């Protein structure tokens, strides 16, 4: 009986110690009901919400929505001598699943690419694997699916010349999150085939001007859309949600002249069913930039607007006139393009909505570019919240720079 009591006491103490350890590792303000973005295919200047955090590529920024603290840089060591890989290149976020998955280049002349994961509960950073410069593919594919990291990599053909691009094979590869060797799962059709999305047992690629859907079990290939036949010159900013692919295109004969006479390409926003290939314009106007979020699609229409102070520069003065491309109003629509509404307007024309934001619960989190009327130029960008219901702009309560 005495031995049993001793064992029970020991187990109780061990349990309390485990709770204490967890309390030290997990921030108190982070809910256990963690909200993960369902959007796949982060755009070039990615920004995404995960729980209480906003992860933003620019300046490798992490913003705590509860405390208002903004942290620059990934390195956890404040005394870092800047020799570690996290000071050698910018973070390129690609996926988020309990951790944020990203890669960094080694140095300005990229000799290696390190694929990493940062656990947002513990702050720990793990280097999953690395790829040498000669094996890096032009696109920046990285997806997490079924406990694997998928990415693209080049391999030199037997007897091939390392200096000749055509002497390489390109593959979709995967590595288990538990570690181990990389394995090839699909050979891309030449170096020009680009992996765009990998999820739910299918891959989406572009090759020779067309979209393809590839079953990751049978590897059957289905052609979805020919860009040439649809009259499109190119695609950009691809994002995926619930079986639908969103992307911008350059339609033929879509050049327009700005007030200063410079030609500008108008982009249209497309939604495409990834099972059938059926597509349509999501909204009726040309779209400068957009962000696919879990609740809606946010976009800035194409619009030329003069931003000079009229007291200094006459509106009719072509020499002094300065124009911004993009509306002063940010719009939103449902994922199917319906329920179009204006969500925020800056009547003073000082804000330009570009590629560095995301939206959650009616609040925009991202970088704001402010135009200085008197100096006739943009001021320094700053990270902030914009509350759509009140129009209030809230800056961070504190900023910690771990890049130094």
C-alpha cells in the first residue's frame, strides 16, 4: 500500500511538472483553438493570419494581434552575431500548418536554399533540408500535405553538363516531417513546367501556356485551360481555396494609357474550377491587386488618381502631376464574386493598397504606404491595423528587431 502511495505521488508530481513546462513554452495569449488559414499558394509578398499572429514576408515580420508587438526577423537569439542562415536571406513563406514553412537563401548570391519550419507555439526553428544552387528550380514551390513537405528540385542527367540548363531533370520531391531522405514523386515535363498547387490528392501545374490537373495517386494529367485560346498573355498571383483557383491574367489588347502617357497593362481577376477548368472573371473591373482570405476576396480596382497637393502643383500641370495606379477604396466580394462592397476608403488619397496585407474579422493587417503631399513622394511604410468599421489606423505597441 505504501509503495502504491509513493507511486501515485510521483506520478502527480511528474504531471504537474509537465504542465509547468507546457506553460513556459506556450504563450498565454495563444488560444488552443488555433485558426489556420485555408488559403493555399501564398503570393509574392505573403501575409497570413495564424491564431493570434500575422506572418508577413516583408522584414520577416510577425505581429501579435493581442499584444500589438511587431517582431522583425526569425532568429530567436538577440545576441546573434548574424552568422546564422536566418540573417543571410529574406524569409519566403510558403505554407502554414502548426508551423510556418518557408525557405531562406544563403547570401545575396544564392549558393544554397534552406527549407525551414518555425513552430509558432514554441518559437523553435528547424532546418528541414537544404538544396544547392545548381539544383534550385526557378519557381518557389513548397507545400505541406499529409505530413510531408513537397518541393521542386533539379537533378543533373547522367553525363550531363552542369552549365547547360537542358541537361537537368526537374522533379516534384517530398520529405517526411519526421525526417529521412528525399524521394522523387513526379518528373516535371521539362524545366518550364511549374508546380502551382498541391493539395487534396492533386497537383496544379502550368506548362507550355496551359493549366494541368494531375492526380497524385494515378498521375493522370488533365488539361484544364489554354491561356492562348482564352486570349491571355500571362498569369500571376495564384491562390487556391476549396477547389477554386484564383489568379490574375493579362488579356490581349488590355494596354491603357496613363494621364502621363505611359502605357499600363490592365489585369483581370479570374476564378477557375480545378475539376472542370471552367473559368470566368470574378469581378467586372480590372484589378490592380487582390488578396484571397478565408472570409472574402479583397481587391483594389485599377484607377488613376492624382496625389499632388493642388496648392503646390496645378492639376493641369503635366510636369508636376504625380499619379497613383490604384483606387483609394478597397473592395471585397464573396468567394464566388457576389456581394461586392466597399470596405474602406481613404478620402485623402494617402494609402495605397498593395501586396502586403491580409484581413481577419474586419481588420486589415499589413504595410501601409503613406503619400507625403508636401514632399510630393511616398513616406516610409509602416505596419498597422485598419479597422473597417471605424476607419481607425492602429500602429504596433512595440517593435522588436531581431535582425540586428
